C-alpha cells in the first residue's frame, strides 16, 4: 500500500513511518526539509533509506496535487502543521499552513479521486475549550467546540472543511485530536516538556515542566498506530475523534518518571499554569466507529521512552539540543 505523509519527519510522523515500514508498506514523505534525526532514534539506516523524501511546502497546492499523482498514494496521512506559539504570533502564516495546507490535501484528493481512498489528518484536542467550559466527567466527542487559541480555531476549521468535502465530493476522512503526545522524538512545542523531563532525569539534570494541572498523556506509538488504524478503516464520512491516554496531573507524571528513572527523585518540578484545554476527553466514539485503540499505560510509556534515550546515551548518539534554553 502506498502511503504519503505530510510533515512526516515530525514526532508523530516518524513513529507512523516506523510502523508502516515494519509492516512492509511503501512510504513517501512530503515535508519542508529532510530531517531524519527523530527516525534515527527508533529506526536503523536501512529502514530510513526505504522512505522516499519529497521536498515541498503544504501551502503549495499545485505542487502537492502533482506529488499525489506521481506517488499514486492511496492513503494520505496529513500531519504538516505549525504549533500553538507560531499560530499565536503569526496567525496569517498559521492559517496558510494549517488551514490552506489542509484544503490543499483535500483538493489533491478531489483531483485524484481515482487514486486517493482516504485521508487521515491531525486535528487537535485544542478544538475544545477549557476544563471549566464543560460539565464534570469526560467531555463528549460531540460537545461544543470552544477553542481559545488560533491554532485550535484552525483545527476546528479543518474538521468543518473535511465535513464539507464529504458532503460535496464524497471524500472520506478521519481527523484525530491528540492532547499531549509523549515519547522518543517529542522534542518541540510546549507539551514536549514531559518527554524532555525524562531525558533530563536520565542525564541527572534538574528540569522544570512549564505547566501543571491535569493532562491527557498519549504514548506516541499508540498515537501513531491509531493514525494507521484509521487509514485502514473502511468507514465512510468525515469523523473527527478525541483520543485518550492517561488523564493525570503533572505531579503524577513526575511521580511516574521517578518510579522509572533510577536516582531521579527531586530532579523534576513544574510551574502551576494550567493548559487551556479540557483534559478528560471521552474516546468512546472512535472505539465504536473504528475499533479498539492502542493504549500503553503511563509507566510503561515512560519506561520505553527512558529505554530508547538510555540506549542512545550509551551509544553516544543522544542529542540534548532540546534541553537547551
Ligand atoms: N504532538 C502533539 O502532542 C500534538 C497534539 C495535538 C495535535 N498535534 C498535531 O499533530 C501533527 C503532528 O504533530 P507533531 O508533534 O508530529 O509535529 P512536529 O512539529 O513534530 O512536526 C510537524 C512536521 O510538519 C512539517 N511542516 C511544518 N510546516 C510545513 C509546511 N509548510 N509544509 C510541509 N511540512 C511542514 C515540519 O517540518 C515537521 O516535520 C500536527 O499537525 C500537530 O498540530 C500534535
């Protein structure tokens, strides 16, 4: 099966690629630059060499349409996007990449409707409002969306556009709404702090996680396999789904790191600010429509993360650039 991933060199993309290559699929990545450092954490050189890189900007619609035709990709996983801080400081650029870029993916599927069978795209839990915006208990998948960031509004817009492409052109898609994805390769963005804290603990360095409160922690390999499961699903329509890992406080994340990483007691602390997204999301809708979703308990995910970092530390290949500043 030919897969095309936009933004495939990011954290989630690297793990999707690893799983697809392990399963014998052909994978092409459409990204701004070839950047294999995250893949090198979890794949060997021979596996990385099997991935085809196609340089391009997702905001360049005509080029992406040509690329879809050239690759013959039946499944597109669309991950390319700018994160919260860039969308906040430069909303025009944010919308160009996150909204126009997503429209370009759907336009390519429309142009090549004889080739493309399914689009799975990264939405975000940031489409929801804050914890206080909802009744207590898990927030229903179809609860009112009240994003408080441009980033969340752009993701909401993408979900709505996906629905219109199904209504107007019959293009089936699934949008997934991750919360905090953690694990090897998560080295960028505010919610990369728990992963960086694991690395700091391994290196016996103090680290301050920049926020507190309750979080929804999703191990990256679970997230990656969920994207693939959705790409393989035979559902029609344009569903957008919450996904769920462990809903825990940052204090519980720190306690997990201390249980897993020997000698790390007292190294990790956190600030008190809460992230403005309801953490407790109900994932029954995706389970009902797509099936069981992979789940790794927090301690196991932290242990796997530590283990990957530890092996690279021993091999002298562990980058600590993400811990600077
Ligand atoms: N990581 C999380 O916790 C999380 C949570 C919610 C949603 N998401 C969404 O999931 C997706 C992937 O997340 P990630 O953590 O892997 O992101 P990432 O920042 O690690 O990777 C994003 C990738 O997109 C590429 N990219 C950026 N602009 C591009 C452009 N104009 N054209 C082509 N490629 C471009 C980057 O080069 C990078 O390889 C994003 O859309 C993100 O908004 C992630």
